């Protein structure tokens, strides 16, 4: 098994390297590898244990959701908080219910069963959205909404799915009790997550002098504590870990960049493992009996359910029709719907794996069609722009103790600026230092006589309160092209 695992992981890396130029999302690669190595294709690995898959997937989702929350910054969240949170909550309910009504009418499925499958597939995927949008320069308004919503809407889909399953299973609790439990899962999960996020940030300040390995270990402990405590209190553990990550990500922590990188690495590994697992779990031969239903589900949720939810949740905003169109198409489905599709089978509701296969097929269509065209759509809608040049060499400020300094990058866009200047000629704020220059993927260690040219990316150490002034001082040394 260890040998097979190593082969799987290296195979994914090599495929990703080959397909890099056509921008194939990682999740498609991991999913395809799982299917290829699974029972129906090569038969190398036989796996059909839904309960084990659900348990492992839940563990992966804990780290994925925490990283999603940890990476969201208040500076981007505040301007779009209303439409984002509406889409992550009300938008999920609208998407699921509108899709369920039409799906039930077209397929003849009972409404409660239609509601279950549509609740399962109602959330968008943070992994897919992040991997695609962060490789392109697209209008910050819509990318902020899309990215934050994709990280925040999974808990609502999870809660909705478990709620409907309780109804189908004939839970002994009455309707009122079920509704109260539903709201408690939302409120309790959010509250516990926020409290633990505040407590976690405080506790980190008390252990700042330990070796960084202990900080990583403590971070994992906080993530698991957030989920475990909420789950014990019958609140939403997924919602709790998301808000724990969000609060901690916006606090000043020791070794902040290192913790952020570590959290992102955990999420990346969890995503790869999750999609390999889900690929192994599926049996493509079973698609012959459900592919048409999967197409119907994909078409309804993509062209009716999601657009209606976007229009409703952004009705009172200043977003343009082009931006709303992009938000509608950026609702890419992914990991969470496939994981949730294992819940009915594990509970004995989907013994024939019909729900799982339909959801898997519809999600695959979403990843392929939406995931590979979203960048082109941004170009057509004129929402993309020329971004800062991506450099292979980066520098970050790693510090355990509090500091008022930040290490930033300043890109001198050669499409906008012309001319040149020496480092010694720049009048920068006191205490500001140009630490590195990236030029054509080469690193230059600057001195006073170093000449800076358009196209350079400067790494600048500067006080946080002087970032805007320092950036303007650098760009002022160059003339704008006419």
C-alpha cells in the first residue's frame, strides 16, 4: 500500500507538470488518478467502503475548511460581506430548493428525495475556485465574493443535508425540535468557532517562544478541538472550524506566514487525498444507468438554481450584470458535494449508490465545463486585467515576535511606466529597505548604485503604516507611458 501511495502521488505531480499550460485544476487530476487506479479501470485498488470514505473525507474537510477561513482577510471580506454571506447561506437554500422543484418535476422523483440530492450538490468548491481564480487577474470584487463564498457555504450545505436525512430517516424529534436543532447547529457552530479562534490567538501569544514545530502541532490541536467540541455540543463542527480559522487568520500570531503556509499545505494535501479517495470510491460502469439524470441535475443547478440565487442575493448591490453573470458561472461544484453524497449510503438511504453516482457525475461535469471556461468567460465579460508579474523567487518576513514591519512586493508595470532610476535616488520613508529585486526570473541583491527598471518586482521591508506612501514614492520615480 505504501508503494502504491507513492506511485499515486508522484503520478499526480508529473501529470500536473505536463498539463500546467492548459490550466487543468488539480482536483480533476487527482480525481482522474483515483478513477484510473480504481476498481472499474485498472483494478489496482479496490475500494467500496462508504463509511470509511465518509470518515476520512470528514477529516480532510476539517483542514480544508479551516484553511479556507484562515486565508480570508477582513480587508477583502468587509466590502463584500453582505452579498457573500447571503450567497453562503440563503443562496445555498435557494439553489437547493429551486433545483429540487424543477428536478422533481422533470425526473418524477419524490420531492423529499430531490431535496436531498439538491442539498448535497448545492455548495460550491473552494479548492476548485482557489486553484483557478488565483492563477488569473480578475476583477477583485467578484473574485473576493466567489472565493469567500466558496469557503463559507459548505457548512450550510452540510447542515441542510443532515437535516433532510433526519426527516427521511423518521427522526424521533418533531418538526419544531428539528428546526431548533438546525438553527443551533448554525449559531452554535459559529459561536464556538469564534470563541475558540479568539482563545487560540491568545494562547499562541503565550507559547511564542517555543520552537516553530510546537506551533504547528498546537495549530492542528486547535483545528481538531474546534470540530470536536462543536460536535460534542451537537453544533456544526464544519462551521466551527471555518470561523476558528477566520478569526485566527485575522489576528496577529507569532510566525504568521509560517502558520499560513502550513495551513495551506495541510489543505492542499487533504484536497489531493480527498479526491483520490473519491475517485477510488466511484464505479464508472454504473454511470450508464444515471448519466442522463446527472446531466439534468447539472443543467438545472448551473443555468437555473445558481443564477436565481445570485440574482436574489445581489439584488440590492451595485454589482453589474456582467459581474452577476460571472458569479453565476463561478459556482463550481467539487469535494463537499461528493463527500456529502456518501452520507445517504452510509445511513442506508442510498443502498444502490444512485444518489452518489448522480452527484459524482454532475460534479464532474461542473469541474470540466465550468472549471476550464471560467477564465475565458472573465475575458469575454471584460473582468480580467493584466496582473502583477508572477516571479519564481519570493521572500517573506518570518517573525515569532510582534513587529510593525511588513515585507511587500511592488511591481513596476512596464505597460504603464518607463524610464529608470538608481536605488540611491529614491526618497523612501525612513526605515524602508529594498531587500531584493526580481528581474526576468533572476534575483538582484540591490546596492545604492543598482538601477531599477520597468518590469522589476521589488521586495520592500517597510512599516505597515507607510506601505501606501512607500509604494507611491517608488512609482513616482518613473514616467507614465502616453
